[in-house]
C-alpha cells in the first residue's frame, strides 16, 4: 500500500496545480490586437480553451475537463497503491477523450475551410465568456452545443461520484452515458459542417439616388445570415446607420436613409453586417441628392 487516501488526494491535486503552474510559465503571452495593447498583454490559460475567434470553444472545454479529471484520478490511484491499475484501459475512456478532441479538431478544420473559401465570415469577439460554451456566434442559445456540453457534464459528474466512492480504480461508466456523449459530439461536428455555405452578398440597390430620410431597397443573398442568426442585420449607408423598415429578408432589405447624411456628388457605399459577423459591401452604390 502507498499513501493514505487523504494524502493521495492532496498530492495528486498538488501535481495538477504544479503542472498548471508550469504551463503558466511556458505559455506565451496573449498576442495583442494592436500596438496600444502590447504593454497590457498577459499570460492566460484561456488560450487553451479559446478559439481563434476569441470565443470559448465548447469542444476544447470538454476535452480539457476530461483530461484533468482522468489525470487526477490516475494520480490518486498511483499514490494510494504505488501502482497504476492492472489490465487495459477501458475503451470507453478512449471515446470520452477522443470524441471531444476529434470534435475540436474537426470543427476547427471545417470552419477554417469555410472561412478560407469565403463561405463563412468569423469575427473576433471582444472578450470570451463561459456563455460561449452554450451559445452561437450571435450570443443566442444553441441547442446542439447545450446538449453536447450537458451530456458530457452529466458523464463527468457520474465519473467523479463513482471514483470517489471507490478511489482505488477507474470506475466503469455506463454504455448509455458514453453513447450519449459520443452521439452529441458527432451531432456537434455535423452541425458545424451543415452551417449555411451561402455567402452574404449585395447585388443591387434601388433607387441609386435619393434624399436624406428616403427609403432604399437592398437586394442580395443571405442578407440576414440565416439560419445561424434570427436577429436583423446592421445596415449602413456611407458609414451611417440606416434603420431597417419592416421585415428584413435574406433576399431584400428596405431601409430608411439617415437624415444625417449630407447631399453631394459622392457615391456612397452600402454595407450589410449580419449578427454573426458576415459582411457584404457594395461600393459606389448610392448618391444623396
């Protein structure tokens, strides 16, 4: 026999903390967005679970949680018994680790490919938050992400309860829990792949001339960025916000040109930005008379 259970718990926790401290030392400082932020950049663990869009990644969080939980359990067993449990690792644990890792890699590859092909536009969030785990890019609750996180949270809780009840070996998790977490991970990746490939474009506006306060119709494709978002897009004419009139459609939006615009010969750009960050601009589209 090795250490007591209390000693094993404490030493295992100390090892995890020491490892995280080592990561803190070797982690690079967060890359600043511009020179003004260079002086304030700090090291942070958030880069382990935050994606390139500065949002907390659902799959990365779950991969990190399972990694820490399994590492802690194995350390407790090793310190208490002075040996690791005999036999082969239950293949269920390979699924619990593999699916979140595979989901993280697959989701990143899918979104990166779509972004490179201009099928999806990803904008950086000003600041990541835990709410990102269960919401989409527009900040709305995402059922797929919520299901994926909830099933993994239930499985992780069941694992910890069973382990602390018998802390001398890794518990046997039910096939039902593993199937639910694996299935939700597969659905999570499928949802990323099924995200609309239709780019946001502006094909024309009418009329091409008008007075301040007049109506302007904008025609194009996927102007509202649906189905990713149910919120109306933001429209500007010459860089000034134009109020949407009536219901915005993916193919047509009617706006009221701001009364703040001044008449002139300059042809102004019209821009549409969806709530998910997809942008379309038609340059030299409108003249204020």
